[in-house]
C-alpha cells in the first residue's frame, strides 16, 4: 500500500515545485514601501485590502525603532500609541507585537497572536533591530507561515529592507554603510527571495547604492524604492504604486558603456522578476 501513496505524493510535489514562484510567496502578498509619506497614493489602502479588509486581524511590529535606549535600558513601546494610526485608518482588530529578546520571540506564548493573523506590518527604523529580535525564532517561522496560508506582509523603509533576502544597510554603526561586515546582520527575512531591497533612494540619493551589492551577489535582484512608492508583490510579479521611481538592478541585461546597470519603473508598471520583463 505504501508505494502508490509515495508515488502519488512525489507527483504532487514535482508539479507544485515547477509552478512555485522563485521570488515571492506562492500564496502570500507583499507590500514594500520605500519610506516617506505614502498618503494620497492608495498604497496603505491597498495593503489593508490585500490583508482582507478592516475587519481582519493585523499585527504591527514597531521593533525597527529600537530595542534599547541610548543608556542601555530596554525600550518600552506603548501599544495604544503604536496601533493608533491603524485604528484611524479604520482597522478593527490591531495588535502590537514586540520584544527585544529572541528567547521571548521563540516562545509559544509570544507567537500565539500570529497564528490566526491575516496581515503583518513592519514599521521603519533600523532593520537590524528586527533581525536581533526575531531571526531564527518561532516568530520568524510564523511570519513565513502567514505568507504560506495566503496572508499579507507590508512594511516601509527598514520594514521594506527586512523583506529582502540580503539585508541592505544592516550595519549597527550607521545606515550609510550599505554592506555590513557584521556576520549576523547580512540576512534579511527573505519574504521576497533572491532580492536586496533599498529605500529612500530619491531623497537620499541612493540610486547607485545597490550596484556593489549585485556585483558581490550576482544571483540577487536589486530593488531600490523611492519614498511614497511601493511594489505590490504576488508570486514572481510586482506592480509599482506611488509617487516616484523604482530602480531595478538587473544584471541579466546588457548595458551600454557609461550606462548605469539598472533601469527605472514607474507607477502602474507591472514586472516579472523571473523573466526580468515588464508585463503589458
Ligand atoms: C499609552 O499611551 C496612551 C495614549 O497616549 C496613554 O493614555 C497611556 O497612559 C499610555 N500608557 C502607558 C503605560 O504609558
């Protein structure tokens, strides 16, 4: 009896693998914003609607804002202040999720709110704080499980970069260091696999900053996001929303001498990360 069952399973797995996206999640969606003000762009409304609408359960992670104050004391977040802007946007079930301590992040009790969540939002700040709290913990696994069951993850600025596979600007000494030597701050949470994600590229003149990242890790796609600008990811496709440009660092394309090794996309553009082509 065993052999036909195994045979059936292997058939199932081989078809699933062939259809699985290489970049985004098979079922989950991502909203990745380049920092700044997304008001008036429809991006936040899109995030809420992809999460299932205002009656669904949203989890807000403020951790990028820091785990400790300058004097070393543990940073305390006031949950009602963290969720207040989301209540103003009409959400009914919003919970804050935060700890500075990965041992706590690894407990069943800490992750129970994530189990039936529909969407997760990562605030901005410094992306390495998110790594310090959650990398390798049960919480990290639950973030991925939410995508596996068709949930939505969004974030802006540091909350954008954490979604990549390589962690851009992970250095604790400052955000001006694009590629850190700190071994524990080089990996993002890979909600968008095979990617390196940068933000604020227009206001902070970071257009060229992913060039050395893609030179060192040629298997990655570099995505530089302007402020108030987002990519909405479903599977291997994304659509651009918002005010300004997205720089796509695609090293599979031939560039002319003197040309920068990336190209720009604008609001409304749809793009396939696997084929590296704009969709009509
Ligand atoms: C949290 O913030 C709210 C709203 O500003 C305030 O009323 C409340 O006292 C604060 N709670 C704590 C524990 O500081």
